[in-house]
C-alpha cells in the first residue's frame, strides 16, 4: 500500500481533530510519526517536525501542560506554513491551525 500523500495526511489529521481529544491521543503516535516522516528533510518545515516530536514526547509522558503548549505552538507554526502553502492545502492548513488552537485550550 502506498504511503498517503501530504494532502491525504492533512485530511486524516483534520478528521482526528474533529473526533475530539480522546481520538487524537489514541492515534497520536502513528499520526505524529507519519507527519515527522513526511516533514523530514524539508528545511522550511523542520521547526514543525521538531515540535511534533516534542508533542509526541509530551503525550508519551502524559504531560498535559506540555501537550497544551505544544499544540498551541503547532497552531501558530501551521498558520505560518499556510501562508506560503499551495492553494489546495492552504485552507486545510488554516483549519488545522484553528483545530490545534482549540485542542490546546481543551487540554490546558
């Protein structure tokens, strides 16, 4: 089976956010690992990949404050990435940024 495209990954992530935080934490390791792999080697998105690793570590440690902080930071980073994204990904990235911000508020 072929690896999902970044847009397919984005759709899956948006679906996870809509499912609530329980669904996100249950699937977090697989989803985060996929995003870290997708972003690996992209110097412009390296800070996002690094923050995804921080989030994964915070989830593993069940550190609610760290999870909330990381989700908030990822929201801002995603919003920044959306500005320079391709038109087909731009609106989804803005949705993702909003979803991450909402999730940060739910955790924190």
